[in-house]
């Protein structure tokens, strides 16, 4: 990924049962990712149709083992499959309509 490191200060504050309070500050460097690295021809992936009705074809230019992971916007895993095939059919007809 093409990233720019951005320093951020994080403050944590806590209270105990006696009402005592303490604050700690940390300087954290966060990668601000803006795009993917340029893909090599052997790692290209094609997914179609788009938009679709729930059944999708995924084709990979490479022949190496691949793990397909479909996530929702919150990062929850909807589907995962390890495959050595360059072409698979993905059936998501039983998944609620949304952006994945």
C-alpha cells in the first residue's frame, strides 16, 4: 500500500473506585493508506458480473494458492475459501443485500 505515516497522540484516562484519576499520553504513528501497490500481472483478479444477483465468478491470473475473503463494511467475515483454482464461482445469494 502507498502510505504516509502520520503521528497521533492518544490519551487514556481512568478512574478507580476511590475517585483517583490518572491520564497517560502516547505518541502513535499511524499509516494513512491511500491506495494499493501496483499489482503484478500474476496477482490480478477479475470479479464479475458487477453489479450482480448473488453468483459471481472470480478469476485469478496466478496459479498459486489463493484465499478468498468477503467482508462487510464493519470488517465482519461473510465468506472465506482457500482454493488452488484460477477460477471459482462464489454464491452469495443467501447474504443480505449490501456492500461487501
